[in-house]
């Protein structure tokens, strides 16, 4: 049984119409700069959520706001929405849920010494966890994460095959402060956006919108110490919507450890 959290912030929906999404290229990593022109540090934001959870919609909206508005000048936020299946037998089966993400969240719960997983849960750079709708705490965690140097990651030459995607992944050498760190290299494929008309369960009657819904999460290699990684990798596209697909490369200490580097690209028709 998950802990049930009430929304801890009020989402100012009218503010959404005042800003527009930043344009992004069909291929290539988005590189944002802060007001001083300095490059931002890529920070991974994972949201564990479910359409069966009444406390999750505010967190889903907040995740979309983080991506859209990029509220921390020093951080380039790369977001992922991972739908767990724990709520699927309580009135509504989340069409984006996967047991794989429930197990990933359970690994985080063990690492953070939680009694049990809960939704909505936000994990920042694999290193800090918090209630997914707590904007103030999330901003503080992002600000701290942006101060940590990351391994450089680039993605290039993505192309689709038969139920698969191939992309070239370049992972730079570990920085001096992380020389002894070994990292797993992961590729996450995510729908750019999704929408559901929920007919049953705690969110019955609501239309829910999501960003960066992960459909496949695959380990493609390892890096040790100061080793680099340069390889064409091929992963299954699973149930991803290919017309609006984003690709995220993650280097992480273990399956649920500290994120050492993250990069992203998008495919667009």
C-alpha cells in the first residue's frame, strides 16, 4: 500500500499560457544557456507516478512545468515520467504502467531507506528523493544537483529500424572527483507527451496529460573509472509512439544510484 499524499502546491494553470515551449531540433541534444551565457548542467528528474493515484496529477503538471519553464538558471532539466503498476488493480489500469518501473522505484526505496515506495515520488539525479508535488523542495534539490560536475554525454545519428532504434552514444571520461566511480549506461525511450481520459478509479472523469512517458529502459553498457564509451547501440522501441519519441542516455552508479551524466535527443517526423 502506498502512502497517500495530498497535493502540496497549487498549480497556477493560467501561467502556462504566458510562456511558449523552447524550440528543439529534430535530432541532437538540446543545449540551453543561462542568462549569463554559461552552459547549464544537465540534471535528471524522474517522477514515479500512476493514473490510478489521486495525488499524482499535480506532480505530473509540475514535471511538465519544470521541463517547459526550466526554472533553475544553472540546470538543464531532463525529465522522465515512469508509471508504476502498483495501482493497476484499484479501479483503473494505467496504460503507461510497467512492472519494470515499480521495480526501479523499489530499488530507490531501498537505497533511500524508505519503509516502502510511494506515489508521487520525484528523484533528482538519482541522489535525492521527495514528494513529487513539492515544488519548493524540488527546486532546492535541483539547485544542489546543478552544482555537481557531470560526465559529458552526446547522442547522434539516431535512426529507426524494425521495432528498434539505433543511436550513437558518446560518454566522456569521468571527472577527477568521480574517477573511481563505475557507471551503468542506460537508454530510456519516452513518448514526448501522452494524454488519457480516465474513466474509473480515483481520477475518474479527469483528462490527464503527461510528458516524457518512459516506454523502454535498457542497459547498453558500462564505464569504469576514467574509461570512455563510444558505441552504436540498438534498443527495442517497445510501445513508444515513434512520431514523437525522445531518447535519454543516463550514466548511473548501479541501477538506482547517483547519476553521473545525462543527455537527450528527440526524433520528430
